[in-house]
């Protein structure tokens, strides 16, 4: 395995790990807002690291560029959508968790 | 690893479908259905059908998702038939299993190595004027199906607008929301770019009018939701021209050979590629309009939620 | 412009073009465009039928690609007769619809009807199994939009009901076609007919196709959607549904069954379809007899009349085929005339109960003359198309030594006579003084009469249609 | 097992689940979802059939058929939802203001 | 590398399945919708992983479209499912109520 392959594999694994962390977060966190926080980890870091790992080994610049574009779209959309979802939840009266144990 | 991935995906799809239909809350069913659309897109991807995955992505996340969210605003949360269904559940499971076995028996009896019509398509693709085989089948070899399919879209748009004719705009408060406004401004150029790219790429790779039209419609849905426009109305002449230029052009291209002794949809070999491209461009607009007409506007019912039997 | 390509293309393209243009011009010119398109399509259809009668079966490959790759059209005598039926019955119904529906509905009804016409013509001509699916779906969606065109609760309910039964029907059909494509790598009906072999794929595919199309037609016991849909839809739309749209799926079933499946299936499957048809005849007629609403009587009568059509499958001879097609055509005319007459009655007195017709024969003579002539064809008394059709079926049932079908035919006729006379009897009683009869336009009185006359003429000069039917009866 | 067979069987199972679901539900949105699932099953079978030869590109004809099928399925879903929505609104109006009945043609039972 | 990427794609698919638990538990529509968003991003990840195989470049376009259109459903969700901005109190609107802990 070449160093580049190793680096790429490392990025891919790291990305997958963040995806797992995000999923666990969505499953375990106590309220809507915390779960949103977990979701953004997948959007930003999980997908980001996977994209970087793939871009390192991509055959052409165009491919790498398209991969980064995918990530960029997800980043922008994630920034807006999380804000929107959180606001909607707040307006509907979901009270943020104050550090108590989940009932 | 490939086998594991395929097996897991193939197992999950029916499971998810069962969950969609089994759950008692409608909101749960809708979210599961969105997930089902995503998984089926992955299935298309695994089966090397990127064209279909593109359509699933464009329609599923854009239009169908928004449409289903919209249904949540006017249907009852818990379907009225929960108790009745619970009684019937063992019967339903048995029927599903029996039907699956019967149909599976036929599938197992199919020849396992038939190439279908792949070789024939390959042999004639040169004459079709298009490099991508799926586009060649869709717009040239079986272009007549596509012509009728456009009629299907028009009929559905006409029917959907006929029953909900008024174009409803969201409250002015929604229009002023800076967040969605900024989102729309950032999305628009990207949407136009990707849609144009997909029409262009349809000639030699997966893409084409329907995919591009569906993406434009996705942008249109956001525009409707943020009160930048209303659902297109049949009563507006401009809307009708935008809707019908594509079909008229397609019909014109289809019948033109008849006047010079040719057959319906027989494109002259030299111009086939160009003609198909022009028709695709015009159909993109038509398809985007039709899909937007499917989207029923934004105002939740004034009188509250009624039951939808 | 007399090439075979043009001959076969115009009956499909003209209504499509007409529909698109009618949508484009909107309210002011919609009637004009639809009228021109109707006349042009009628001419194109008759021209094609004429050529078939003189030249025999016509074939055409769209785009010039040829069978396995492209789509083929095939016009035999059966297709020509169906084209003529649609072109005569459909416009008469739509003329009636102009006054029955409001001005607003015009804008939607006329383009949608032209789409239905395009779809049915395409369906009749198509020789490609998947193309048939597309035409079936186009018919279904246009029919749903038509049923709901008035936006009232009964119409919407009827439209949804129809959609949610017709959709699974089409999907069953599509899965059957997918299996056949998987086994034989072709969608061309003629090629499929040569390649199918007895085996699980063919059996399951035949089952799926049959169940799917029986759901759409519908055959007993899948008919549960029919009475509420037919009663909820606006009357002209019901006439279209019963006369033409339900015949579309039956036409597909008949062709696929007789050409593709029958040779490789056990004869007992045909018997099963025949038994279901017979039950439909008796059960539908019985229910028609026990209804109190005028429209429901005619709707249940459709269940019964569709049942007769399925008697063709156990006999599966060319005579039985001719009889079934003859019934399709004469029932299209007769039932359309009955439904349009019901629409007139409703328009005149606003009463839907069976008793509401009391005395109306004196005020609306043409409408009741049409009702009587249509009824004669439904019962099968000479001279009527219904009589010829039943005569042919009766002959075949005795010729193939399946005398029990003859009993079904006779029993069905007796029951039909009972429910038709139940309607007509009341109409000749004296008109109650308190009933106000609104006058309806003469055009609307003449439309059902013209339809009923078609059924009558079919009984008087049966040789032309029968000769036409013999063209290309077997591949 | 070949991948195509796995997916074809999965498609068949989807079809069965959807079809049975369609006829065992009363709720209109659920029935529309069920018909969508049934359609997906059929389309999955078709696409799987295109992939029976593992080497080389898949058979494009089923892909084109499926694209047409998806368009038809989207159209019928949209039409069904539009009808159901109008019905829900009319029913809501009818229950909220009993003196204002929705316009009825009087032809129904 | 192919095995590694396919394996990771499988792993991401398992993540999606695990997310179904949250859909079942809810408790509110918003929670379920968050899972749908999670599915979307994970699905994009699976698609870009699969697209790295030779001859499957078109799947990157699919991922692009998924990423691009993801906000559409969110905007629709915010507008309809949670209730319009006008009745922000939300006491009686919306398909299900947020619990107040």
C-alpha cells in the first residue's frame, strides 16, 4: 500500500467513525437540539472526511472538484436546515434539555 | 463485501416497505417512506442504473418529499382504521408471504444469463444519433412511449390543477423570512447549473430532460414555499405556453417525416442528435412546469384538518 | 400522405395534438379546437378502417426500427372496428357533456376527453406490451381527472376509488410483462406469441396480466369499485367509462389471451374466467333489479354486461371472439345511450330515484326512445347489436358443447328484460301534476337517440362489421 | 446467489407487501404510499433483469422502461394526492359549517 | 481499495438501519425528520463511496443531486408539518405535539 492509499484509508475510516458517532448521537441524545448537533457532525465531518479520503485517490481534478462540490452543497444545506429545524422546534414549544437525565 | 451490501440492501427494502405500511402514525410512515426512496436509489446505484438513481434522487428528495410533508398538514395524524387493520394483520402477512413465494417461483425460473436487448441496442446505437444507450432507447427507439408519457404528465397536471385551481401563496411573514430567502438565493444558481449540466450530459451519459426538469422543479418548490411565486395556473397564457411548447415541438418533430413519406418519429440520421437535444431542452421546461403544478401551494387549510377517508 | 405510416399515425396524433392545442387556447376556442380535432380524428379513423377492409392487416414500425427494438403498430379488422366505435360513440357523448357540465368544466373535459381518445386509439393499434401499459395508464389518469372534473365530493371519492383500483391493476399487468420480457427478451406481442412456452414464468405472467386487466375492466369479484364510481362520476363521464374506457382493458386482455396465453395454458383456466363471467352476469343483473336509483340500475347492468364478454375465454373460437367483440361494440353504443338518457332525465327533473321517471316518456320522447332501443340491445332482442352478439355466443356454446353458457345467456337476458322494463314501465304512467319538467336542448335529446341507433343498425346490417372482424382474426 | 436474483426477489417481495397493503388499508394517503411501493417493486424487478450478464454494460431497454414507469408513478401519485386533498378540504368545510354544504350534483346516492 | 470502500458503504448502510430506531421512538415529528436528514447525508456518503469504482462516475452526479435538493424537503417540512409560522404557539396545530419536559 502506498502512503497515499494509507492516508486515504485513514480519512475514510475517520469519516465513517464520525458518521457512527452522529448516528449514536441521534439515537442517544436527550432532545431535539442535541440530536441536531449530532446530525451536523455527520454533515460536516463525517461526509467531509470521506470526501477528502476519496478525493486524494481520485483519477482527475474534475472528479475531485465534483466531490468537493457535493460536500459544499451538503455543508450549505446543513447550515440552513439545522437552523430552520431548530427554530421550528423552538416555536412549537420544544423546551431545550437542561441537563437532567432522560426520563 | 459486495454480496453483503447487496443482500442487506435487498433485505432492507421490503422490510422498510412493510414498516411504512404497518406504522400507525402517518408522520412516521412519511419519514420511513422518504428513507425508502433513499434506499431504493442506493439499490438503483448498485444495479448500475444511474439514470434511474438520478430520477429517484431528483423526484424523491425534491417533489415527492415536499408533497408528502404537505399531506401531513391536511390529513389526520392517526388513520381511523388502526383497529380494523390490527385485526387483519395475520391475514395480510400470510397473503404477502404467499404472493412473494408465487412470484419468486416465476423469477427463479427466468433464464439467468439473458442479455435482453442489450446487443440489439448496441448494434443500432450508432444510427440513433445519441451516444448514451438509455437516452437512445428513450428518445429514439421507443420515442413513441416517451411521447405518450408526456401526455400522461400533462393529464396529471391538468387533473391536479383542475381540482385545486387556486394558486395559494404563503403568508407575507413567510416571504420575509431571511433564512429561507438566503437559502433560495444560494440554491438558484447551483440548481440552474446542475440542471443544464444534466440536459447536456444526457447525450453521452446518465441524465436528460426528466432529471433536469425535476431539479428545476425542486427549486420552484422552494420558490413557492418562500412565496416568491404561486403554483403555476392553467388560466395564465404564459404558463400554458411554457407547459405546451415542449409537447408541440415533440409532436411536430414526430410527425414531420410523415409529410415526406417517412414514418412517425423517424429522425433523419444526420440531424437525429440535434433534434433530440432540442426536444430535450423544450421538454425540460415542460417537465419542470408539470412537476410544479403537482405541488399544491402553501396555505394550510383554513378550517383545520379534516379527515381524509 | 397516403402511406401506411401516415394512415396509422393520424388517429393517434390528431387527438393528441387537438388536446394540446385545446389546452393552449383556453376558454374561448376550446370548443372549436376540440370540434375540429374530433372531425379530423373521425375521418382519420374511418380512413384507416376503410384501408383495412380493403387491404387487410396493416403493420407499421414506428421510427423504422423494427420489432424487438422499436414499437410496432398493427391494425387488423378488430382494431379497425374499435377505432370506428370510439370515433362514433365518444364524440356523441362529448356533445351531450357540453350542456350537461358547466362552462368551466368544458375547458377541462374536452382536452381530457381528447387525451382519452388518443390513448384508446393508441391502445387499439399498439402491438407492444409495454406501450400497451403506457396507453392503459394514460387512459386511467385521464379517466380519473374526468371523474373528478366537477370537484364535488361524490366525484372526488369516485375518482380516488377508481385510481386506487386501476393503479394496482396496471402494476400487476406491468409485472407480468416484466416477467415475459425477462424470459423472452421482447415486448412485441407477435414475437411473444411465438416464443412463450408452458412453464412457471408464463403461468404467473398470465395470471398477473389477467388479474390486472380484470381489475380495471372489471370482472366479478373485482368489480366492487364499479357501482360507487359509476354513480359518483358525472353522467357523461360514466358513459365514457362504461362504453369505452372499460373496453380498453378488455381489448388488451382479449388480444393477449387469445394470441399469447391461450395456446400454452390449461383449458380449465379459461373455464374459470367463464365461470366468473357467468356469476357476474347473474349477480350483476340481480343487483340491477334490486336497485332503487336509476343510475345504479344502469351501473350494475354494466357489471353483468362485462360478464358476458368473459364467456369468450372458455370457448376461445373465432366465432366466440366475434361475438364478444360484437357485444363490446353494441354495448358501447347501447350503454352510452342509456347513461346519456339518464343524464337527460336527471337534468330535466333532478330526481335520481327509479320512480322519478314517471310519465316522462310523454315529455322527453327521444330520450325514452333511446332508452328503449338501448334496452333492447342490452336484453338481446332482435333487431339489435346485442342480439347478434348473443346469437354468436349462443351458437358457439352449442358448437363447442358447452351448453351451460347458453343457459347463462338466456337467464341474463331474462333478468335484463326485467330491469329494463322496470325503468320503461314507469315512464308511460301519467305524469304527476306536481313534477316540474325543465326543457333540455334538442341536441341533448338527439345524442342518446343517435347512440341507440348505432346499436340498432349493428343489428340490422351485421355483415359489414362481421367481415371486418374476420380480417386478421388469427396471425 | 447472483446479485440480480437477490434484487429481483426483493422486488417481488416489495410488490407483494405493497399490493397487500394497498388492499388492507382504508386511509387514502397510506394507500397512495402502498401503490408507490408496489410500483417500486415492479421497477426493481425490471432493473434487476437488466443486470443478468455481470460483465459489460446492463441492458438499457428495461432502464428506459423504468424511467417511463417512474414518470407514470409520480403522475398518478400527484393526481391521487391532489384529489385526496380537495376531498379533505371539502369534508372539513362540511363539518365546520353545516349550513354550507359542498355543492353536490345530486346524482349520487 | 474496492473492498474497503464497499465495506464502509455497508457500514454506513447499517448506520441508516440503526437510525430507524429513532424513527420508531420519535417522540415528535421533528425527531423523526432529523433522522431523515441523517439518512440523506449518509446516503450521499454511500453514493460517493460507490462512485469511486471504475465506470460508476455517474453516481457522483446522483450524490450531487441529493445534496442539492436536500433543503427542499426541509423547507416544506418547516412550512407544513410543524405548522405555519402564524400559529407559532403551536398548541393545537401540527400533526403531533412537542412534549414539555
